C-alpha cells in the first residue's frame, strides 16, 4: 500500500476463493485497489447506492456461478466495506439495505467515540 492509499475497513464479509472464483477474487481486489488509490469507478463496475447512504456504492462482480455485490462507502480516510453478498434477484433485498445502514451507523458512532 502506498503512503497516499486509503485503508480498507471491513465491517462485514470477505472476498476469498471459494465461494469467489479465482478470477472474481482478483477482479474484486483490483477494483478495491483502485478505490484505495482514490479512483472513482462508474458503471459497469460500480453503481451509486444512495438508498444506503451518502457516498455509498456497490461493486459489481460477475462470477461463474453468481453475481457478487460488494457494498462500500468512500470516506475521506478509508474505503469502508459494509457487505459482501451474492446477488440472486434483480433488486437488492430490503434486509440487506437495512443491515448496511445499521453497520454504518454503528461504525460512525464508534468512530466518533474514538
């Protein structure tokens, strides 16, 4: 990691093989690295998710057996990974959105206390 790179903070989930294929794991790692270096990604790799919160997005990883989503928030000092899930339907489940918002509230509260 370079001196100007943002750290990745994992609140939930991981990217490992299995269940990710090797190719999907490498793609996810590459895209996360770009985010660490301050690059803003757009479609088709990343999509804004304002329904979760400000500065929230989803990385879109197409794999052999599943379409993966990595929900993240771009903070000034970190890339915060909120959720990693296999996408099985056209819409993101409301329960997943609620979990993401809850995790971010807890993270923000803990950050203010530190």
